[in-house]
C-alpha cells in the first residue's frame, strides 16, 4: 500500500510481520553485539526504528559485516526519499 511499510521476519518456529505508516518510520539502526567474550568480534543486524523508539529487527540473527547492513540501510533510505529522511542509529543490542 502506498505510504506504508510492510515487513516480515521468519524464525525457526514463528513469523513476525506487520505494516506501519511510512510517517511512523523514524530511522534505521545497525544493532551490534559481541560474538564472543573477547569483546573484539562484533556481529550486526539492521532494524527499522519507528515512532517512540521501538525497533523492528529485519533479521533474527546477527551477522559479521557492519558495512553490509549500513549499505542495505542506505538503500532503504533511498527508496523512501523524498517522502522521509531516515536517521541512522547505532548501538549495541539490548541485554548486553
């Protein structure tokens, strides 16, 4: 639908999906977490940031390439412009 973002994410046992107004999409976030206890290796995933700061991860798992997710986020930014200017947020995932 025009002016709406439809998303879905499949896990092993569940599927999460939804639809939000484009106006509620505030930004994108590359979420990062450590892959091991050394604190050196990081894993990443991309999430949509909606009104109120809620994050909707686009994947269940974290992967190794920050630049891959940054590039993917830039493509999403380009797709929604000029309707919305999306801000990039970066932080470690919650619970870390």
